[in-house]
């Protein structure tokens, strides 16, 4: 990778598997908060994971979309790299997680037992940054993680349905951030028009433990609830997360703070969606401005 890109990302807390690859680990805020005995993230509330035992990682920081609401830096975009083999990535996860969390060992808020648990993770969330399906060996990576005893969550923008079809994570997420093609092109700004590919990825969720994530940006995509409902219904996904855009990171260079909806708005929009489909509101997390829908079957 370009040295300036690597330097900037390391300052942000990225731990890279190798100098030639953008495969990386970076503990999230909830991981550190749970490590200190605080709240766990909404995935713990919705799906029962342990936030302090979760590794947030990616096999590549490359992405084929420039979503306005993304918190990553397009200025530090990775365009070329040497892909790291799956076994090398898997073998590096605990080492990099330990390196990233090393300062918490002496914290008075972290018990020795919880710190030991954090260094023995049970969950891998392939969701750090970039689009993981741009990594050519993703199915092999996930198979290796599964064989190693990890629970795997895969988060994808759905632009490579052929890759997603070959991946077998415990739970797969596909983003649907627009009710129609025009809104998708304006908000997600893909390198090409991938709208039809996203629809194909959604239809491939039936029969799998799966979720759709919709990030709601006030004034951009908080419209046409009946179209979102139709897409959810046709997908067969078990869960849907309707989540408010958060005014964080580099997205602040592209959007205004007033485009971040309040939780009450997210809840109201989710309720307007379920009026048109067989999903019900299952749970919600106001602090994360997210509502979880589940298929009513």
C-alpha cells in the first residue's frame, strides 16, 4: 500500500496483517467499552454476541462504492495491494487483537478475567471497512474461520452476488440503502451501476441466516417505505436493521449533522415499512439509533 495511506490508517488504530496487504484488525468502540465492563453493542442485544470477544476485521480495504454516509476516508483509499492468504490472516487475528488492546491490561476498569476473554475471541465480524467481496479468497477465509471455531458475521454491499453465494458465514448482512436505482446512484455512488447486482444478492438471502441493513440518511433515502418493504419481502432475509446515519468520521466532510435522524424518526420509518410487509419490530437500541425487524413466519 501507499506509505502515506498506511501511516494515516495506523494513526486511526488499524493493525495490518502485512505491509503489502490492507487486511487489518481494528477493535471498535463497543469492544473497548465492553472490555471495561460497560455496555455491549446492539449485536449483543439482538443476536447474543459478546462484544469484548469480537474481532472487527477486513481482508481488504478496497471498495467499489463511495457512499456519502461512510465514515471511512476516500482520501486514503487503497487501490493496489498484494492479497494476503487466508491462513495468514486467520493466524494473525489474535496477535493483532492483543496488540490493539495491550494498553487495557493495566486499566483499573478491566478485570484480568475479562481481559483474558478478550484475547481469546469467539466472534469475527468481517465489517471493518472496504468491501470484503473484493477479496478474491473470501469464501476460503470464512471457511477457515468457521473451522477454527469462530462465529462469523459478513457485512457486504451486495455488489458481488456470485461471491456472496459461495460464502458460508454464520450470518450474512447485505446493505440496501435506497428504495430505487436513482437514489442508490446518488447516495452510494458506485463505480458502476450495481443496482441489479444488489437486487440479486438480496434474493439470494432466502434460506440463510441473514440480515438486511438500511442506513437512513435524513433527506436522502427516508422515502418510499413500500419499496423497501417489497425488497425485504422478496429477499426472504430473517432480520432487517433499519439504522440511522451517524455523523462520524470522514462522512462529516460530505454530509451535514442535521442529516443524522433521531431515533424516534428511525423507529417511525421502520414502523411505516412494516405496514407493507410480513416483518415486525423485534427490538431496538436507541443509543445506536437502530431498529431490528424480524420476519413474522
